[in-house]
């Protein structure tokens, strides 16, 4: 011990000897300042000589003054922080990280710091110092501390204990048409089938925590080496993962729960995989509701266990990186096992599998993984390492993505693109985990190139969340045990969300695996299943192999051209007209679209068609080359509302200080009709309403006009199919409700107009020679819409009859 004390004293003495004194510190500071200022002045003078602009010299001096002022302010702030009493400073440094970790929100953490500090200060003061010994100012502060601190704690407890808060009202545009849509005259796809269902589990037989995959597994499987597909299985988290599960990435098990029909015959095979979740809270059993339904309808359903590559507390020390390719590859390894069983004489599944009809389903990260699996299935080699052979080539016909992510893994640094496969994605508006509709990005990257029938479809469900598609996950989307932070009141009940999934997934697999095309209209219009579905807002997206695009807005940068050769586009009186990449909440969608806006300065009570002369109505027209549509053709397009200003030139650079507006001679002849001279812009962007005044926005409507080669016209409102659903704003967390912080996503919906029905509006109209499509914005006072994939397709009812 004496040696250590001597060493400490020696180091202290040496350090003191070499520590700069006050004179040296002053000299260092002076030298640093002189050199830095001189270099800056030389920099400014050289620019002055190069440009002969004296303003650069003034700019250099002003910058020095601003930096000096900022330095003094920063030094003062540091001094104030330094003067915080040492015990409280230490408490802040410990408490803030912990509070942010448990609340996921710095605003909540700061609130708790304030109320806890007030509580502690008041209680400690009264406990350590009697009331009589306190001065009046300190008595007042003690009382205020008690009121603020305990009042804040009580208020926090009340808010936390509430299920949540109501959101602003939203009008369901599909219910405003005044038109009755008949439900499909068939059995609900969510109705239990006639097959008795049995269950089993298979696995490695060595699972340390799951008997159903260990000694109690009905069927045993070999482990697989996943080193090529999993990165960063190392360090503390790798050590803990291996200790917990009893294996590493070289011995990944093939574990799953199975639901299958207890009957003779061959049955389609459906694999489903969960996403990321706490690995100790097992996920694959949460899809039993789908397994039981689909097996009763004659399908073998396999819910795959991939909990061993999910996250845990050890992720604080690192995590697996971009492992979604591993999730997809593991599905193919499961398919390999099933094909071996199907070909093995004497096996319980010998010749039981219809290997020509296979579907993959995934939730969250699993929703991305199934797309990777479908891609890997077609490739000879792993895209990131050709030494890893794939060559699976199974007959995967369909992919279902439930609230998927997108781009967590990118093969060859590109997003996964698929061809000639059926795709369905479902997402909820109140998803507090995957807050952006990321499956719509994969939707864009699916192409149809051969002659077989394929379709892709999306469904956005108002009130659905992330976790309730899995009964084990439930309504807690954030994985935080403090689930009271979430605003759960707007959520649809678990049973209803499960019913939506059963209806749509059941219908999708009936169509794609069992050729039951009667359910196809459900994917264009949810109202055709209104008797089966809970009442809420549904936004359908649909595209099939029969689409003949007229304008998808991806062909070039010329606003006047169409996708089909020979077409031309003109516009009049639009306040917004451009084509650009579609921006979702988190990322770009992967497609360009038309942005068209209009704005009329008229009273809300005025009718546009009456108040605005025809010459000033906003119009968008597409002139077509010769078009020959068959008798089953349908005019179709996708559309969404944009939240941007419908009158962008009423502010910013377009407004002159001395005049109300700058005259603009744009090629689209932008004009704004006013109800009286000098009227001001009354758009919602410039006239915000308080929360008490907030009312639901009326859905957008406008007129569509088709003109044939002889000049005959049919005119009909957008709302003949449906008005356009307004952007749906949601508050996912209670703190968002209290601070009026709303979120929204850009979601398209498909609009669908059969030409043979439109012809009934004008018997002389020739639906085989349509020359022009015109959109006339004559029903809503203002708005900006985003239009994509405008073209013609085959009537789904014709497809039903044909098949």
C-alpha cells in the first residue's frame, strides 16, 4: 500500500510541475485568438479581392461579432449549469437517461423531472425544517412545490390511467355517395370451413425453453447454418443470445407450429412468420386465429418460430444487423423440409401438399422478409455472396405482408423487386410501431410481365394498430411495459381487427391458391364486403396484370406527355401542377405522380359551379391517341389528398410588399376567382381553427368528363364510385393528444368506373373511341390531389364470370 501511495504522490507532483500556470494559459488563449481572427480576416480580404464586393468585408466583421457574442452566451450557460448544486446535478445526469429510456419521449422525461423535483424539494424541506422555522417566502415556495409536484403527479396518474383521448372527427368518404353498394353474394371468407383441424409442432428437439420444439416436438428437423445471412452475432448480445437459446448462428433450428386439415387430399401450403419483438415473449402462437381458419378451408398453415433472432435487453450492447434476409432464407429452408416430407413415403405428410400452390405471409419485419424469400426463391445465388447457392425454385404464388417494414435489408444495395407474383399488404392507421405505410413501397416494386393473371392489392384500415394482428402482441405497439403512454381509445377492438385480417387474408388466399375469383371485387372496394367487415374507413389499392396505363407519370419530366405514346396533357387555372416523387411519412414511395391543386376565393356556403365561371374553372385534360377498349374496360386510377397549400402563390416569394400579388404568366394560366374585389385568402392553411372549432372536412369531389372521337360526352362525379377520403390525422400517444401533435400518412385509394355502365349516361357515346379524359374541379372550393396510375383495365366482374 505504501508503494501505491508513493506512486500517487509522485504522479501528482509531476502533473503539478507540468501544469501550465496563469501566464501560460493567458498566452495560449491570446495566441489562439490572434491566429484564428487573422486567418478569418485574410479569408475575407482574399474573397474581396477576387469579387471586388465590399459587402464581404462587412460580412467578415459581422461574423466575428456574432461569434464573440455567441461565445459569451455559451460560457454563461455553462456557468449556470456548473452552478447547479452538485447533488441535483448528479441526480439529473442519472435520472434523465433513465426517464427517456422508460418513456421513449424527452417531453415526458422533462415533465417528470419537474414534478418530481418539486415534490422532493417540498417534502424534504418540511421534513428537515419545521414549518415555524421557515421564512414566509420559503413557506410559500414549499406550498407551491407541494401543489405543483403532487398536483402534477396526480394529473400524470389520471392521464396515464385513461384509455386515451378522442381524435378529431373524420368523415368516411365512401359512405357519402348516397349510392348503395351490394355485398358480394357469397359466403364470408372469414367463415370457418368444413375441414376438421389438427395441430402439431416440429423442431430441433433440443430447445431449452420450448418443450413443443424440444422433447415434445411431433416431428424433428435438422439445424441449418445461417452465418452467411446473419451479421454481428458477437459481443455481449451474441454471448447472451447463445447462452439463452443454447446455440449460435451456425445451428439455427427449424421450429414451427402447424395447423392442417384432417382429411385426404393435397392442400396448399401457407407459411407465416412474425417480426421483431422481445425474444423471450414468443410470437409465433399469435397467428393461431389464421391457422385455424385457413386449415378449416383446406390449407396447411405453418407459423414459423424465429424468436431466436429477435431483440432483447442485450441489444443495448449491440444487435443483429439487417437480419431480414436471414428471416426470408429460413422460410425457404422450412419449405425445403416440407418438400422432403411430401416426397418421403410413409411420412404423415406424404403427398399431402399441393406444391404448386404456396403462399408466404409475414408481419412487421416478417412482412419484409417474405418478399426477400420470394426473391431468393428465384435466384441461383445469394445476391451478396455468390459462394452461397440458393436454387430453391418453389412455386410461391402469393405473398401477404401485414404492417411490414421495407428496406431493412437491401439485396445488392437495392430494394427487393418482384415479378409475376400476387401481393397483398394490410396496414393500420394507428400503427405506433411502423408508423409509415411501408408496404406500399414494395407494392410499387411488383411488376407483371407474363400472360398469367396476377394482382397486387393494399388495404389501409382506420383504427387498426400494429400488434393486434398478432394476439400475443395485442395493443402495445411500443414494447414498453408502460403501455398507458399510448392513446388506445381510437383503436378498434382486438376481435374486430382480427376479423378484418381473416376476411381479407382468407379471400386473398382463396383467390390465389384455390382459384376462387368471386372475392376479387373486395380488393377494389371494401364496401362489397360490408356485411363481413367492422364499420370503419377502408382505403383499397388495386392493380392487376390487365392495367393499360395512360399516365403513370414515371415516363419523363415533361408535364405535357403521357405514358402511352402520342398522348398530350393540358391544364387550365390550376394553382398547383407538377409531377414528383411521392413522399410517405418516412421514405419515398418509389413512384412519381401528378400533383394538381385548385383554389377559389369564394365563401364556404357558395357552390363552385355557380360562383365560378366556366372559363375560370380548374381543369386537367389528357388527349389520347386512338384507343380501342373492349366491352369490359374500366377507367381506373389511384388518388390521395395532399396536405399542402392549395394557394401557394398567396404567400412567400410570390407576394410583393407593395402589392397583393405578383402577376404570373405560367403556362397553366393560373387564376383565382373571387366573390368580391379585395377578398382575402380564406383557405384552411391561412385561417387555422382552434381545436374547439375543429370539424370534419367534407370529402373532395369533382367532375370527370370523357369525350369520344365524335365529340360525344359522358360526365359524372368522382363520387359516382366514391368521394376522395380526406387525410386522416391520428394521435398515437397521449402526450400528442395533450400537445395537439397529429400524424398522418399519404394513402392512395383506387377509383373504378366501368365504361359499359358509363355509356348508359349517353347512348351515343362510343366507349371504344375515347379521345379525351378531363377532370373538372367544380365541386370542392379548394384542394390538392395526387393522382397516379391512370388507365384502363378489365372489369373484375367479367373476370369472375370468365374464370
